[in-house]
C-alpha cells in the first residue's frame, strides 16, 4: 500500500513539475540548470561542406559541474534537419584559455589562446570534452549523480587568461548527391580531391576520409539538380549544476582504435582518428562472415571507477567495446539505425549509440592498466573515413555508492530527490 501511495504522489508530482522553467529542477538537493544556445550560422548548398571552428561561443559561466550536452543541426526556423539532407559528420566542444588583454605590451609574446584538453589518451588529436556525429539525437550524455565534469574553476587558467569555449561543426550537404553515402564517407573521387587543405599531395592509397572533405569542398551532385542555399545552426543544450563539495569530479578519456603506438610508449601521436574498412573477400562472404574487427591496446594513466561510457562510429558500424587487462568487459556500445525519413529516424543512418552506466563502484580500472579497444564494422561493402572511438568518464577518488535517483528526460532532464526514491 505504501508503494502504491508513493507512486500516486510521483504521478501528481510529475504533473506539477513538467511545466516549470528549466532552472526550477533539482538533482540530489542541488539546483539543476539548463539552457539552449545556437552556434554561429553556417551556409550550405547541395554537395557543399562546412567544417568550421567557432571560438568564444555562448556557454554557461562560473565554477560548474557539467551534467549533459546535447546538440543537433536546425534551419533558420529552428526545424531539425534530417541527415539525408545535411549529414552531421561530427561536432566537438572543448574549453580553451584566452588571453585577457592581448593588446598589452607584456602580452605580445604570449599565445592568444591555449587549448584545455581532456585527460587523454589522444590529447593531441582528440582533446574535446564532448563530441558526437549523426548519432547525436539519440545518444545520452547525462553524467550520473553524484558525478560532474568540472569547468570554470578559477584556479585552472594560467595567469592572465580566462576560460572560454569553442565548437567545431563538420556538416555535409547531400541533397542531390550522386552517392550520398560516398559523400558522407568523404570519398576523394567524389570530391575531385588530390591534395589536402594545406596543399599537400594525398598518398596514393588514400581514397577517402577527412583529408578530402574539408571546409568549402564540394561533393558531386546530379547534373541539373538545383537546391537553395541553406542557413543552418548547431543548436545545443547544456545542463549543469553549480560546483559544490557534493559533486564528485570525473576525468574524460577518449580511446581511438587507430592508435598503433606500443602501450608502453603512449604519446597520443599515433591516433589517426579514422581508418578504412575493405570489402570482405568472396570466401568470407560465402560463409556470411563479412565483419571487420579492429583492435588496439591503450594505457589509462589514472584509474578509478568508470561511471559512463559510449562509442562513436560511422555508417556500417555494428558496435565497439572496451576491455580490461584481464579481458573483462568494461563497456559495450551498440549503434541503432533509423528506418524512416524524419529527423532522428533516417533510414540507414546511425541515429543513436547505446551507453554504459555501471552501478557506482562496480567497474574499476587501475593506474596504468592496459585496456583493449575493439571496433566492429560490416565489411559487406567498403567504407572510408570510419571511426572507432570510445569515450569514458572516470572518478578517481573512492566514494560510497549513492542511493539511486529516479531520472527523467522529458520535458527536460531532471531527477527526483533521493529522499523520495529511496523509499520506492
């Protein structure tokens, strides 16, 4: 009877809380805030590419704990744009330190900006705090309680600098494309590319990837196809808490299956970010074994509890996983594909990745542990410029397991206080 009474109260509570403004929500007794922003506008016509970096973008300020970051491409009327029209190859967001007074004589020899990267292991190429692609609409980024990604700590910027944020948006317009998938996989012949954006000649065996679909390149469209110039934005929603002693900080680690450096010599310089999947052989096709498996070893510099994990893959991906030194499974992330035409359910596109939320304290890694990264793709056909990344959050300090909170994502992310959920 007590259980039924509490559930009735919850339903009543939902009806009361749902219309409240975003700043009126609570997580574990602390005020949860959320705000939606727009990136600077970018413009695309059929077949064109935009891959721009925007500095000093709107972002919550202060000493905060990030709880989630969600984004999608919208048009100038705020309408979500489907992937089969504008393919979101990736977006990344990360903080940097900007020089406060760059015009002063003392500042003339100082760098105007210093990137504040994540904790590893490919910091030189994958330094972002958040980053997703086509899967962004249906991939959770929520950091579970009592954890948070610490930002805005006034002690972190070097003297004379302040924290700001940048966003990189890589979008490809495939309206009228003669080969939509080929355009999204950046096949060089479709872009008529033989040099990269710095004028360097491409290797003969490089047939597709980021070097061929850089900013303002053009993929082939059907002859006579006409389409309007579109004004687009990345619309992003940030959810956060004010920093307090109740928040447990987490470190961000991004592993790349293309990292070929020996585990004992990790410098981040061998993270190539993308790779190529060859079409399976006739022998494997006859045995229905058209799966490309790529594996690498990575060293995590500092251990702790894994509290969140997710992979990033491109079309053709069938899942990625992270394993401990003893072979135990730490996290497996599986893509979901759409089967329609509307934004968020686009046929044959990855529209979401499953996430890992281990029970607090149940999945641990040790300092310097050698981890195994596995990325699986269908090799039924060739794929170029694919990625196999795994993103985890690690809490280094030991914490007692928190009581579970009941969380909801509609109309906005929020959780019921633990004093109530602990009685369920």
